[in-house]
């Protein structure tokens, strides 16, 4: 053992030093005694001096002997220390050897391939897994610069700890394999380093990733094909649908018998239902394809809610339902968000409520949410309610209510699914509270930042704190919302269901305004007039557009003003504030129902309009609509014919005032025709003629393509009179502003 050898060497050196020292002492003692004995014959011999000499010599001998003993002990101590250190070093060497052996055994049994190389690339160590990749024996690899057969090299990346990672596709006896490598620097004590590479077989993972990428590409291609298919189908369906709805509209303007009127109405209703279904399918397609982009812009929140209820009011009133809205005056007058998508959600929820509600009505309530900039929307109805087991299912695509209720009501099962997706895209979620027989309430909250301070846009700053208002209505839908709004403005409002209850409440206080619902019937309306004959209060009647012919009669019977359902907040405040006022208030009108030409409308008529439309029925429809509006249409059924007509009229000095250009036409399409017209205008100078796209394509990219080609407007088929009039009004307004 190295330890025992070191101890024997130390003892041998100490023994030799002791013998050498004893030898020197003995020599010194012998010399001393010899000198003493030599002096015995000397006549001057002194025994005392002799004794002193002997004593000093002995003392010197003892001192040297003690020093010799001390030195021996020091050497013994050093020998023991060296022996202990030698034992520790031996233990460390044994541990290191054992650890290295275990490490090698661990590396050898690893499933990962491990190889260690010096900076020159020479293999210092390789485990069995690496040897299997090469197909060679481990012993033959050590000391060589063997490299794997690389078929494909991936990109290298450096981790935060300095290690490098990369993938390689290599050739093996079992076929190509993908290996993920991690290269690690192993520094030496002398400043050098080795490179240890650890590789893991990731062939299955790579194959899965490639399959996933291929599936994703196929899905994207399928989505693209589906979108193109839907766009084509939409165009092909809208084109004949445009003719059906347009001709039904024209037919309704001709003298018809009651039976014929019923048939025309049925045709138009069926066409509108089909159009609504197409719109829902296209919307859902865009949402599913991830193409639902939000366009945040400032808009008036109260105006949006009033537009929604007024748009749905004819459908509700046709079923004998009330529809009303309340917008809390603490909310901003204008907010920033996607107006179009929010309107779509509200139309879907409220329209769905109208569809399933047979009695009562629908209310839309908008209030502040629990968080800043958050606004809560609630749509509630008095319908049959929804069973708990159906509440989650109705939000799924193409799902319908219990027993196929949606089918009976003419639904596609997409409206609520689309609304849910849009609300989630806006950062909210739709909550449903309902029970069978108790109606339903749909609520969602979304963040809409304020674009203007709180308050209803356009509402007069009127103090209603001294006003007492009595509301008499048999339907508790709109009346509570009217009372709530008046209360927010300081008025004291009470609601009763009939004339008997009103007569009992009249003596309780001095009433300033009586609001009576026309739904009470003539008898109760007259009773209310009689009961309040001696009171100076202002009588207001709530009416629907269907009873506009009775307004003069109601005025003669004692009602000073009327409010049209659904009631606008500004009209309500103005009529209530007019009680005891000396300034008259202009009564509500039925402009939303009866089409009344605006001032200056005659100036819009008599336009020379080129209609480029290849479908004969749609061309006939456009010509008929424009002629009825007093314009002079000229029809061209091909793109080249449209260009020829346009340039001919321009050369004759009678240019067209407007061009309605179908996008899809044989030969030269509408986009190319527009580009050629714009190019000719650029060369000649002067004001460009307005060109409005007339197309069944509804996707945003189609609109952008039309605008990029130089068109100034976009009308989606099916074409109806109101939409065409709005487009012409916009063109006229732009021309007037440019002039």
C-alpha cells in the first residue's frame, strides 16, 4: 500500500539521522576522555579542572541527546501527518475512480447517444447508443475522428447557459433518423476543454410535427376553399334573390287584390328569410375561419340602442308585442368600439326573443358594469323560457331549442352561436337566466371606453324634479322603462295597469302628465279623459305606427300629444317637460314608417345613370327602380358594352351622372372597366364620375378590391328601393360638397 511505504521511508530516515548523531556524540566524548587521560602525566594536572571538564562534557552530551530526542519526535509527528494525508489522498483517489466507473456505466446504459471529443474532433469517449447510430464497435471509435452521415442539418441555437442545440437527420442501418443534439463544453483545469454531445432520437416527434403542419396546411386550404365556395354560392344565390325581392317590391306598388297582396307578402317574407340565412352562414364562416376582425370607432351608444329597437319594432308589433329600451344616463354619450358587431349581437338576441315570444314583449337595458369602462347589456323577454338542460346547448352551432322549436320558428340555429362568438371576441361572455314559463334574460358585459362624457346625446338639460307623471299601460314592458328614465331625471313617476287603478290614484297628488297606452282601448282612454277633465295635466298617448290614422281623433278626444313606440328618450323628456310650458312641442312623426321626400329631393332626380348588369332580371329591376325614382337609366349587359356606352356618351357631350357597375360580367369585368374609365379620366382631367359597385359579393376583400379599382361606393345585392335611395343620396351629397 502507498501509505505503508511512506511510513517506512520516514522511519528509516529518522533512524539513520539518530545513528549519525550518536556517532558524532561518541566521537566527541572519546576525544574528550583522550585529552583528559593524556593530561594525567602532566605535572600541572588539576583534579578540579578535570571534574569541571568532565561535567561540562556530560552536560553537552545530555543537551545534544535531548535535542536528538526532540528531532525524533518532530519526525515522528511529520510521519503521522504524512500518513494521514496519504490515507485521505488514497480515499479520494478511490472515490474518484469509483465515481468515474459509475459515470461511465451510467453513460453506457443511457438511451441517449453520448460522444466526447477534443477540440480537434477526436473521439475521447462514446457510449453504446452512439455506437449503435454509427453501426461500429465502441472500441473502434475511440481515438478516431468518425462523423455521422448527415442527410439534413437543422438550424443551430444557443441557450442562455451557452449550450448549443440543433437537429440532424442522419443515415443509419435502420433508416433515416432525426436526432436532437445538445453540445456542452467541458473545461479542463489547464484551460483547455472537451465537447460532449448528447443526442436524443426525436424521429417520432418530427414526424408528428410534420403531420400536424400538413394537416394545418390542408385545413387552411380547406378553409380557403370553403370561403371561396361560400362567396361564389352567396353571389349566385343573391343574384336571383335580388330579382325575387325586387320584383316583389315592384309588384306591391301595383294595384293588387287582397289575395294577391297576401301572395306578394309571402314571397317577400320568404326571400328575406333566405337572405337572413345566407347572412348568418357567411358570418359564421368568417368567425370559424378566424377572420372576425373588430373595427373600434367612436359611436353614439343611445343612438345605437334606439336604432336596434326601431329596426325590430315592426316585427314585434306585427305579433302584438312591445319592444323598448333603457340606456342609463350615467353612461357616456359616445363610446369607442365595433358598432357593427355590437349591433349584430343585439339584433340576434332581441330578434331571437321576438321569434319565441307570443305575449308581452322584449326589453333592452344598458347600464354601467362593475368595472371601469365596462358596460352591461341585458335583453329580456316574456317568452316561454328555456329549460335548464337546453340552456348550454342553444349556444352551439346549428342547435335548436327543445323539440325543434327553432325549426318551427324558421331559425337556422346560428344566431345565438354567432352572438356568443362575437361577445367572446370582444372580451366578454353571454350569461343566460331562464326557467320554463318565466321568460329569458341574456346578459353580457364588454369594455367600451368613453369617447365623450356621460349623458344621453342630444337630451335637453331639463329639470323634471317638480313633475308628477302617471303612466297607464296594461303591458309592463315599456312603461317601467319610461318611469325609470323619468325618475333618473328627478320626476316622480307611477305606473298603473288600467283606468280604474288610475282613477283611484289621481286624488293622491297633483299630476302634471298623464301617459296613456293606446293598447288600453277606446273605452279606457275616454275614461281617463273624463277622470282628468278638471285637471290641468298634459295628456299624452302611446301609439304604434299602425294607428297613425287615429291621431286626429285622439287629439279631438283630449290627448294633446302622442309618443310613438318604441319611445325615444329625447321625445319623452321633451313632452314631459312641456307640461305647464308656454312653448309648444312638435309632436312625434311617423317618418320611420312613411317615406316622406326630404327637402331638395327633387334636385336628386333626373340623373343620367349607366347600369352595367349582365343579369336580365336584375337589369330590369334596376331600370324599373331608377325610373320610378325619376332617373334616366341606360342598361349595358357586358363590360365592353358598358365602356362603349360610357365613352360614346362622353364624346357626345352627355356624360353620365352615375354608373352602377356589376362586378362580375362576361368579357371585361366591373373592376377592369372601372380601371379603364379612371385611366381615361386621369388623361382628360375633370371631375370623375361616381361609380358604385353593384354586387352580390359581401366579403371585406371584395369591398377593398372595388375601392382599389377606383369605385366610390358599394351596394350589396339584393337591391331594394331604400338602399338604392340611400346610395343615391350619399352620391348627391358628395357631389354637392365637391361643387
